[in-house]
C-alpha cells in the first residue's frame, strides 16, 4: 500500500518522530521516501541523527510533490500552516492532521477545493508502537485514502475510523486515556508498597498486569465482564477487592472522567470555530 509513496511530515516533534520511526520499522517506506520539517534550525541535527531523513525548516519545499502530508503541528499553529501551504498543496495529495480538535471542515476551508483531508487522533503509546489512533474522513476522502491512512497509523499501533461527531469521545477515551491508566498503575503500585513489596517490583507487577489484562481483552475478543468473572472465584480474595472498587465508585468515576474530557475537547472545537 505505501511502497513507492512519498511522505512529508510538517512538524517533526515527539509524535512526528514516533510516526516516522514506526513507518521506517514496519512499512515499505525508506528514509529516502520521507521528509520532514522542524520549526527551529537547532532541531535539524537532532531529527537527522535520530531518523536519518531529509529535514528542513521550509514547509513549502518539503511538501511539494509528496503523495501524503502529515500535519503534526500544534492546534494553535494549524491556521497559519494551512494558509502557508494552500497554494502548494494539491487535490492529488492526502492531507492528514494529528492536531487535537482541528476539524476536517476547518482544514478544507483553508485548502484548495477537492483536497482529501483526514483527521487523526493518535495517543502517546505510539512512541512504542503500541498506540491507538482514531481517524475520520473529510468530504473528499476516497477508499484509497482511507487505506493509506490505516497503513500509516497501523505502523505505530492500531487504528479505527469513526464518524467525526465521535472524535471528541475518541480524544477523551484513547488520547487522554493513558493518563487515567497511569493513575491506576501508580495506585496499584502504591498498594504493593503498602503491603511491603519494593516499589520497583510493585510497579512492574502493576504495569505488566495491566498489559496482560489488555492483551486478554484484545486477543480473546471476550467482554471484559466475562474475563473479570473468570478471575473472580467464589468466596475468594478478588471479590472482596471488587467490592471495595464498587464502594469507591471507581467505575462511575472513570466514566465521568472520560465524559468530562470529551466536553472539554468540544469546547476547544467551539473556540476554534469562533475564531475563524
């Protein structure tokens, strides 16, 4: 799918680096197929040393002639970058944004008519090829564009296409989600310390247990409730622990956290729309 394609990444920060590294490791793209840009000249040597790709501070020259362009700039900088690139980008190029809360309509309004635009919301585990990316399509996107986007982001984890109306929920669940889970890992590790387990060992136990549980959900395709029941033996210790979680309202607290984060993401979109 990606073989023979040319990719430009505008804004090679941590996320841009992660995507490029994943592509170089897990796709048919080579270093000569990928070019990128950074905002400051002081970053040129860093990116070149880590990735070995062509790197520049000139956005316009780098995107010319590329089949795919990933815009990995901050949301507040997206308007200026789109205006800068409007007369360089063509409707033959697939434009992918990984900027939070920047809608496909916002991008389409600032680009040439007919430009295929995809909005992506990866999360930070993409750095370790364990990411989850939510994707949605703009009005001009065709099946081949969808396939290209999937091929890119499945090099750094898993991906799913959703309706754009659900992207705030995706942001709150999978993009913000690692932060919630780090709190859970930290809390479990603290419990281990409380019980006398050394902190490093306790953290390993908690983190690997969460990784294993997630793997069980993904590989078995079983409902999490069923997997929970498999661990919970009659009159055992697990049921006592679960009762404490229910009494502490862990379940409803996590639901409310995701809903609250989605509301905030929606506010950012509305702020963006008001500033047009």
